[in-house]
């Protein structure tokens, strides 16, 4: 606990507020007793200047372009590790030993199948339902199938719920995809790794064998790793707010998925592909770059720059490497969209305007390219993001549930409506 404090003058009152110092990042003024002592609230739309919790999981320094999971830089994890090892790190705080990792991988692998009656649940959706709509409904319904892991006060049940969610989200996401294209569900295979198993469930069919290319599996694994957690973003905050009421973990994760669905959040890589479709052909790229540079034009290039990272997105360098490998494997000759993407990247990086404003391609730009090249429709981009982010949500959920300071979330407001007024009978209105 820091002995620093801040003094705030409100009218004739002077209030002393404690200041907490983190291990990294700016100090935080503790306003817990501000209303009791000063009779006022703070006003912070979007909570951009408010720390709603303390956490030991993920740290971001947007100015430096730094993202740490439990202290480990994301580029090192993406280069040297793999997704399930990063899952272990996020959940338990340390990198696993070989024995611990093997045990963890076995536990996840043995929970990849979903309850058989959940197949019937899928069939209640329209065939043209968006996969995210299906994902929200099915994940929320998991609490109706797995009653033995909904007691948040039982540490073992919390652990089982965490493993189930990490293991089953790829299966559920793949089923949502298969359902949307009218193909039969494909069961998971325990002999495949996490990323390969997901690709197998999405692209194999009973009529023929499907071999997962290791380059595609590695790229998929990196997409999962680079999206595993991102500190207190909108969907993570949604999960924390939902869990503060004591809601079961499946409901909390469903709430996070619903928030992630928003185009300003999880739909960013889909927006990148839609931008490329709008550009259409390589010869039109200069026109759109000129529009992005015109201060009188509201148009902007999607996938360039980042709200959090003011320098560069540390995830983008690793993602670009995978994008290059995938495109070299699959080629872009028959895909005009990918031709536009590659040329747009080239022209934007060569333009001083984008370098000066630090508008570099971000992780959404490259992940969108990879998923398009693999054959995923844009409607599946956000579900893939959701299954990757599930471990981050669960880690944040477990941390919050164990916090002795946990209170139900109850933000205040700046009320600007009418004050009390008398009811008027309908004949007099």
C-alpha cells in the first residue's frame, strides 16, 4: 500500500485521497470514499480514466507498444510458445513444467466433446443465423447441461468450468460454422492439437479425409495466442461486471461473447475484409489512400493503427510472419481480395503519412488476411476471436471471484432528466 495521497478541494472541503502505485503503469487515485466524504461522484464516460479492479494477468503500455501476459512479452510467447501453454500461464500465473503442461493438455483434450443433446439445441436456430448469435445462445445454455460446474463458491467447480469452456468453445464455434453452411457436425479428434482440431472440425467432411497443414495450424495457433487476453477491454469488463452479481461462468462468458460481437470490438478484422471488398481492385488503392489522408474526409483505413497502441501493435509483427507463410503456401493468384490486401500493405507502409502518424497494420489486418486465405467466411472471424479470448475471460473471472474486495458492479450516473413531477390524467394530456 502506497503512502502517497492526493488532495481534492470541493467547495470548502478538502479531501485526502490515497494513491496506489502499480508494478507497471500510472499511479491510481483511490476514490472509493469520495462520495461519503465529498458528496460527489466522478464522471468518466467509457471508463477510460478509471481502474475498476486490480489484476495480475495482463499489462498493456500503448505508448511503448507493449503487451505482457503475467510479465512475459506477447511477441516472445507467440514466437516460442503455443496457445495451450499460454492458457496455462494466464490461468495459473506461471509457465508450466513439461509434466504440468502435459496434464493440462490432456484435461483440455478430454473435454472437447459437447453433450450430445446440445446438437438438438443447434437445430432450433434458423439456418441463416449468424454464427455469433448461435455462439451466444449455446454458450449461455451450457449451464443447462453442466450443472456440476456452476457453483462459483466451489473452487473445484470453478476449475472444471474453466477447462470445459476452453475445451468446448472450438467445438461449439465449429458446430456453429457447420450449421450455417448446411454441413454435418464433425466430432473432435483427441489425436490432434488444439488448433489442428479446430481446423479439422471446420473443414473436414465425412465424404473425404482432411489433412491439416502444419503451416495453417501454426497460423491458427498464433491467432488464438495473440487474442488470448487484452487487459480490461469492453468484453472482459462485461464478463467481470456479469460475474460480480454471482452469475454462473457460462452466463458470464456468453455476456462477453455478446459484447465482443460489436463491430467496434471483435468485428475489427471483419471490418478490414469488408474494406478490402470495397476497394475491390489493386488499381483503386491510391484513391482510398488519398481519402484516408484527406482531413476533410471521414474515411479511414480499417486495420491500420490501434486505439490502445499509439506506437505499434506488438502482436502485428508475429501475425505478419504467419500471414506471409500462409499466403506463400496458398497463393493469392486466384483471390483478388488478398491481392488488394498485399498491395495496400505495401503502399501504406511506403507512404510517409502513415509512418509519421504511426498508422501501421495491426493484428486485425493480418488475422483477417489469414482467415480469408484459409477459407473462413467473414461471419466466422468474430467467433474465432471469441474462442481465443475465452481463456482471458475465464482467467479474469477466476481472479475476480477470488478477490475478497469483490462487490456487485454499480456504476453511477450524471442524471440530466426531469426532476419529480405530478402525473397527468390521460384526458388532460
